[in-house]
C-alpha cells in the first residue's frame, strides 16, 4: 500500500501554488470487483459494466468502468495532495466542466493529476479551492476524464 500521508503547509504557501500542478496520485487498478461493487451501490447494471461475456462482443471488447465510478475515485486519488494547516473541515462543493473523455476498460490503471487553479476567500474563515483534475489511463494519451473540483475549507 502506498504512503498516503499528506503534507501540511501554511495558507500562504498554499496560495503560492495557484496555477501549479500540486499532486499526482499513485496508480489504482480498476478491477471487475470494484466495478461490480459500484453497480451494486448505484443500481447501474448495464452490461457494458457488469457482464464480461456480453461486453466482450460489445463496442469496447470488454467491460468498462462507470464514468461516475471513475469520477468518485478522485477522492482516493487526492489523498497525498498538500493540505492547508489549520483547516477544521473540508466540504465538497461540487464539480464544473466534467467530461468523460475515454472509456476505462476493466483492469486499467488510473491516476489523478491535480492543478490548483483557484483559491478564494468566500467569507471570513472560509476559502474555496478549485482543482483542475485530469484522470489518466496508463498507456493512453487521452484522459479518462477531466473536471474542475471545488471544495470549501473552514478554519
């Protein structure tokens, strides 16, 4: 298991990172078991995700991960990003410009690339960060997805 301990930095140092790539996750393998567990949680049992035999004759030649599964994996991928000192609570504020660029075949390895594209104080003791996220598929030039991820951080 890779070390997922984040590094803590000051707010000023964090603000200085705006516009820069601040993290690249470890590779995560998308297994059929993970896909099936996601299908069980969401009720999305479309054959291209959950039926390897039928999917073999479908448009992708094998099962593929749900787009929303890939999107949800961003939370795991961001565990090693630098964290701001003094933050009491992090709240997911939403996603903008989500695009599913490439299908993710079963047993693919994914990683997240994070650029801190914005940091704004929205009110005293609350800042909003925006990360440009790119989820990469090992060996594929095109990403699985791109998104702008917003979070609120309360001090």
